C-alpha cells in the first residue's frame, strides 16, 4: 500500500515535524510492571534479551519394518551427538565461578547420565521398534508417558527432575532434526535474559559478565535457575505471568530481585531512582566489608555468635571471607547427590578433616543425612520408595535409622575428623526422644569400635545436637534437651510443618510466614527449654540471615545464628545497633500479638529506630 504524502490533508504549518512527532510518540514505550518471585536479590538494569523456547515442532511418520534398525541407529547417533554437546558445555562451564560450576557440573552430569541407557533412551528405542514411528515422535511420546507418572506424584523435587528429562528430550529432538543448539550469541554486555524457562545447560552458554539479570515465566524459588542465579549473585525474578508476550528484545528492563518485580521501559524518573538504589547497594557492600574483623556485639556488650551454613565443602572459603566464627550447619546430604555411588566413611572423614583444618580451630557442625522430602539421592532409590507425602515420610533421621550403616559411617567419619578440630554432630528432623537415644547408642558403639581398632578419635566425644524443625520436637524441647548437647532451630521446616505449607511451592508461597505467632511461640519455647537445661541454642533457618528478624530472635533468647555467608556481615551490622533490653521488650510486645501483619509492623518500626 502506498503511503499518503505527508500533509496531503488539512492545513498543517509544519507537516514534517508532525510526522516526526507521531513517530516519536509511537516509539515512546509505555512503562509496565510485572510481578513474580524475587529469588536472587539485587537490582539489575539493562536491555532485554528474549530467549526463544528451543522446542522444535515434530511430525510423526511411520517407519517400514526393514528400516527400524536404521531408525534406531539414527537415534543412537543423536544420543552420541547430545552427549558430545553436554561434555563440551561442561568444559565451557568450568570457566564459571567455582560454586556455579559445581552446581552446574552436577546437573550436566545428571543429563549425561540420562543419555546413558536411562528409561528415556531405552523407552524411545522400544517405541521405535514396537510402534514403528520416527525417532523424534518416539522421544516426544516417551516424555509424555514419563511425565504422566511424575505428575501423579505432585512433588516439587520430582517436578524439577521432570524438567531435566524434558530438557534432554528437546536436545535429542534438536540433534535428530539437525537444528543447531541455541546460543546466546547476540547477548550484549549487561543484558537481562527473559525466557519462558531456562535450564542449567542454558546457563552454561551464558557469560556471567554479560548477563546482569534474569526473569522467567516459570520456575519457583527452588528451581535450578534460582540456585544458579543466587550462586552467581545475579538478581532474578521467576514465576512472572505474561512475561514473554509482554516484552521484546531491546526493551529496557529493571529487575528488582528483592521486591520480585520487573519494570519494562521505565520512565526517566523511575530509571533514575533505581540507578540510585543500585549505587546505594554497592556503597552498602563496601561499608559492610569493613565490619569483617569487628565483633558481633550488641550496644550493651552482649556477644552473639555468627556461624555459616554451607552445602559443599568448597564454600568454606566464603565462610572465612565473611569472618564467621564457625560452620553452624554443613548440609552433608549434598555430598551424596548427583553421583553413582555413596560416599564411604573414608571419603567423608577426609572432607570433614580438611574442613576442620581449614577452619583453624573454629567449630564445624556436621548435620547427618537430611535426605528425603524434596531432597533425593538416586543411589538410595531402593530405600526411598514413592510416598504420598514425602515431607512427612521416610526422611532425614528416620532414613538414617532405617539404614544404620549409613549413619554409622557418617558418625565414624565425624569422630575421626574430630581428632583434628572441634566438630559437632547435628541430627535433622528429630521428632521424639527415642530417635536421639538410638543415635547416642550408635555414636557410642562406633566410638568403641574405633577405639578397639586404635583409631584416633575426638576425645571427649563431640557434642551431639538436634535440629528443632518439627512442632513435636519444639514441644518436647525439655525432654530432648536432657538427652542432647545443643539445639539448632530449623525455621524453614519448622514454619512448613507448623503451618502445613510446603516451603517449595510457589502457589502457597504467600502463606508461608515464619512470623506466624505459632511459629514464634515454638521458637520461644525451644529457646526457654534450652536455657532451663543450660544447653546452647541457635537458629539456622533462613530467618537467621534476614536483618528484620535479628532483634526479635535476640529478644527471644537466641545468641547464636547460622546463615549463608553472603548474609553474615549485614546481620553483624544489625546486631551492633541493638540494645538487649530493647530487644527483649520488642520480643514481649511481639509475643502478645495474634496477627502476623501486626508483628511485621512492630519489627519494621523497631528497625526504623535503629
Ligand atoms: C531448616 O529447616 O530450617 C534448615 C536449616 O534445614 P534445611 O533448610 O536444610 O531443611
Ligand atoms: Mg530442615
């Protein structure tokens, strides 16, 4: 269609400038706000890079009987090609920061594992032979079948595993159809990656120096990409409805990982505001670094112990970097994940011993296996049968007592490592006195066996503590305190079990609230029981690393906090502004409330006075 000459209609003083104005108006983009889950904090500003889904449309067609072997051969070639791609991704990922590489390496290994004769690969081959269909269609049919089984289990962890299977399926289809793998080749420095969904393998293709933020339509706070974003310290917002249709590559984006918001094409005023916020954050980080050597002491001189939570031994460097006084929680189950065998006593002994040596006299708290629920270990498959309620099923200490040789190996490793430094043993998910009695018996038996063999072990035996993370344990705190040497309150699970709200389900994330009066009452009761029996008590759930909760926890009698190393200096800064009398008054006022909203206001008001 021919366009009309500018100014053809009506009297216009300057037709050309009118056209320019109209074009400028058209170009002027309207500011829009999207909301999702903030899974990795911080502010990022940059151009959008909208990522296509990667899914290739396939059609099904029949394969004549005589060509079935050839079709299976074509599928095998695709499997080999996919394997090579993943291996090269792994090599590429080795240039990422250590913690990111470790996480990603495990996930790429899981994908590689799936290509080695898994149910997916075997199922596809069987379908080609039995249904006489092309390999691409067989891949899709097999994935649909596997997902049916997973959907029936309705479990966040299994949903993540299903994502992995789909991801491998997409890769196989791309190899079969000779569609080149997706690359982020046109990513400009500082881009914000926008995608329906991102996989860990995608992340290996990303250059962390080029990506300043993430936002995806799918995925919850426990998804792989959330873990990756946190370990790369990149602000991210996930689970944003309508994201893909609402954003075009090149749009300017602000990602606010604290608030869980995304602003598209911000007005100059908003942009300026966020730039200032970003600068302010950097200034705060520089200030915080100066606190590293100062004590975590309240204004009136009360010393608070700050420890670090770690999953992998490699994170130990971050623990020393933030000036933590020890490791308050080593989630030992991570040593068991993503591998074909179980770590034995010797391997675990070396890990604990090296950690103790590196911590130079600071205590290391090893939590025994917390497997089950959302955390699974494939090598324990035969013991972990599907459960209608995995979070309430055979997990943590229940599993360890069912397979006592597993617990004995961990205990032996810890006792031996204890000859090299102060180690503590922590038992997860205890729900009653009989569990701790059984653990004590096992510790005693292992110690006797090692002594008979003249193996050097910790002397005296290491303190044995328990996680208080079920309402049952909290309410039995007095009895449990008589049987153990310390408590660590796991508020992540305690909140989940008290409120009956799955901590990993984004659909009920808005209801999950550790400030619910019932959760606080259990914390208060536990702290008081520990005080009555004279044993130490810490909080090692996520709230320990959130400055808003510090005064309340101190006021409730908690003098030890364990958190991710990234939060520690901020918490120390907060502690140094607190007066214990004021914290106790705050705690009394909070404990009189019935409404979590009112409690939040009280805490906010208290913080504002600091
Ligand atoms: C907790 O439940 O608060 C806790 C620290 O344990 P995890 O997060 O490993 O379940
Ligand atoms: Mg827990």
